[in-house]
């Protein structure tokens, strides 16, 4: 049986190892600075690292195994507050092994860490007032789950940054707008590959209305999101008669599926 002290020291080891690993090799995806990231010492609860050049914040999460469908995070209140103030960090999820290797690293772009993707966890009996949260990976669009290390090797920085910076162009959208765009991208993934039309997305009208019950103009809103996504280069207009397709073949990091 693993005693509490041993467990804690194991968790501490993992924390130290992953933090040091990323401090030595990590870089900013949001700009072209190759400087080492600044390590933040517990002064911002959701931020572990920050780019010295552009200030972009990152939160590091280590896992020993494939992380599954959710990522466990800290305080629900703090995280939702960060999201409301549009300060949520980009998540860096790092899978490590006991023999100190790192087979996979993936990033989740901050613009799609939305309120809808954060769920409260059941509090521990010992601390009933402290509610932690989980990030539901299924609610994060494929385009935001970016592969940084695959099979022990780093993906080319240019490729990572290109994918990341497309999403950064959506950062000027307010909190609710980000939720809309995430939902539309997620719904497009459920359509057959290839071209689609607004009507295809409206087949999910019930789900859309459930998430945004106040909206009376669903069709116009969906069309508007597609325009925003086109401006970011994530969606293409195939013709002027309302036919769309996703740009490229978005592939999510395998760590985050
Ligand atoms: Zn930067």
C-alpha cells in the first residue's frame, strides 16, 4: 500500500521533474522568441510559465499515463474567474515516464479554454468548501489541441507556431464569442468530412440552443461564427452560395484525444 507520505513525495518528484524539463526545453508558441520561459513562483495561481518577450502565460500539467478525457486542474472559482477576465493560460500537457523520458507534449490554446469546457469536481469530504475543476477535452476543438512532442521528438517549432498563432487571431473575441466558436468547430467535426452548409450545422440546433438559450437568431449567429473562423484561416468558403469546408485536415495531438 502506498502511504500518504510516499504518494506526496512521488507527486513532488513528478512536479520537479516536469517543471525542470519544460523550463530547460520549453518555448513560446505565441511569438518567435526562443528564449527560455520565465518560471513563475506561485504568485499567479493558474500561471506556471510566462514568455519573457510577449508575456503569454502557460500552465504545465504532467501526467504519467495518457491523460484520458479530462485534465484535472486547481480551484474552479479561480479558473472560471481567469476565463471571465480573459486571462486563462495555454495548457502544456506533458506525459512523462518513470525513467525520466517525455514521449509526448501537447498544448491547448488558451482561447478555447472556455467556461463550457470547465466542470467543477466533487469536493473532498475534508475540504467541502474547496471545489476543484476539470477541463473537459471533448469540448475543446481539435484545432486547439496542438502536438509539440510526439514519439520523444519535438515537432518543428514553425509548424507548432503556425497552428497556434492562427488561434491567437481569435483572442480579441470576448468570452461568449469564444464559446460560440468552440461549439461551431466541435459541431463541424461531427459532420462527414468535406464540404458543409449552415443547414448541416443547424441539424444540431437543440444543442446550440441548450448552450446559448438566450439567442434568438441561431442561423445568423452560426453564419457569423463561420466568418470569424474564416478570417482566422480555420474555415474556407468554397463558393459564394454558403458552402464551407475546414482548412486543411485538423489533427489533434494524440495525447488529447
Ligand atoms: Zn512569446
